[in-house]
């Protein structure tokens, strides 16, 4: 059985690697052509565009792994069937359950690789790419974002009680510093107590270090005129952790599963809408399992007779299956938002559908063909 495993795994891994490299080369070329339009902006040159595109490769690899697994798996299985090698393996004792088990183990390995790349490798290199472009072109690293925080007033704040802070971050500059920060402080009964404007801010544990600060304060009862204050630097108490702030100003697709979970928990605790973020979290959590589903879809192609069509026809069918999976995955997300579906159901529906499809095709081919 070790020889059978080595034969199957070598063919599948070689085909998947070839497909992944081909797709990555195509995406690299498209990204580079797109970046050429921004060359000469600031200090951004051709060499920086090449480096930026290289730093984006892990993110593209994460997106392409399931499709590469499907196309590579179909090619490997169809080639084994066409050369009658898989038929020889079947007559030698490779039953359907054993073949499914072998490919399932390989699918789990692909899933683990996808999880590591998506949660650790791709976010790191994507952050480096954005910092490179922001530093050389003078562009913002991320778009503006709104955050909400609940806290208890400190001893020197008046009136005492709960505070509800609505915070707007204009952009994230180089080095992770926040620019153009505005804070609106409300009391528990929704009365505006203060408006804080800061040119820059540095996120620290349980406080933000604000610079070039202008504060407008109102009394809770509205009996006095607002008081204006200016400070070169001050600390603003907050319960917002650096990870939550980083998650809020980062694109959802570049966030890790843990960051998404923390951000969703923060939104729920502050009674903010989190449907889109919850669906993205469950999609991120279930996405590595798509590799297991793709291996299940590839296995039935080994049981098709060689005269039913050549390898090229089956690979083309695999490409269509991969495209349909991506389309259904995106449609499921939008339908979940529009129909207010349970987030984990909206995220898991495409994978479950294709898994049932693969198992049905596999059972039919084993029983009737």
C-alpha cells in the first residue's frame, strides 16, 4: 500500500504544483501590468512594483489552492485512468473506500497548508506589500473605519458613569500609526460630552497616545457653553486593543481567522451590525476544507472509462467545476447578507453542496460503472 500511496501522491502533487505555478505566474503578470500605471509616483519604481507583486503571491496562492487542487487532481486521476494504471490498481486490491481514504488524507494535508498560508503567511506579506506601497507612494495603508467603545469614566472625568465613544480613523499611515482621528464621547443617555480631534495617534494597551489634540467639551446638563482645549499630546483611555483596531482598518479578506473572531466579538459586544464580518469569519474557517471537497470531486474522474473522453476534456470540466464553485461561494455570501441567513450556513452551503455532489458521483460510478 505504501507503493500505491507514493504513486497517487506523486502524480497528484506534481499536477497540483504545475497548475498552481501556472496560475500564480498569470496573476503575477496581471498584477505587474496593473502596477506599471503607478510607477514614477513618488519614489515608486519598476523594481518596487516587482517586489510588491512578489509580496502578493502568497495571498493569490491562498485563493487559488482549492481550484489548483481540483484541476490538478482531475488531471492526475484522468491520466491514471487513461493509461489503465488506476484499473490495474483496482484489480490489485485498491477498493473505493481505500482510494477515498488515501485522497482524503492528501486533502487534509492541502487544507493544513491552506490554513497556515491564509492565517499567517499571506497576512504578513500583504501587510509588508501595503507598507511598501504606502511608504514609497505616500498613499494610505488602509481606508477609514468607525469603531465603538464602552468604558467607565476615570476619576478626573465629569460627569461620572459609563462612556460610549464613537471613533473615526481617517487612515493608517506608515508604521501602523493612525492619522486624522476623531472621537465623539457620549454619556449613557446618549448626550454628547466631548469631541476630540487628533492629527495622529499611536495605539497602546488600554490607551491611545494622541498628538496635536483639540477637544471640545460640553456639560452633561447643557447649562454651560462648550469649553475648547488644545494639547500637544495626551493619553485617551480606551478598551480597544491594538488587534481590534488593526482588524477594523484592514480589509476583511486579508485578516486572519483569529483577528476576524476578535473583531466580530467586539462588534457584538458593542451592539454593532456584524453580519458581513460573521459570514467572512465562517468562510475563512471553512475555506481550507474546500481542498478536501475538491479532492472528493476529482476522485470520480478516475472511474470514468478512457473512451468516455480524453484528459483535456476532463480537465476542461474540472475548470468549469472550479469556476462554478467560486461563483456559488460568492453568491452564497451576498444571498446570506440579503436574506439574513445564519452566517455559518451561508458560508458552509457551497462546500456542503459540492461535497454531496462528489460523493453522489463517486457512489454512482462505483456501483454502475
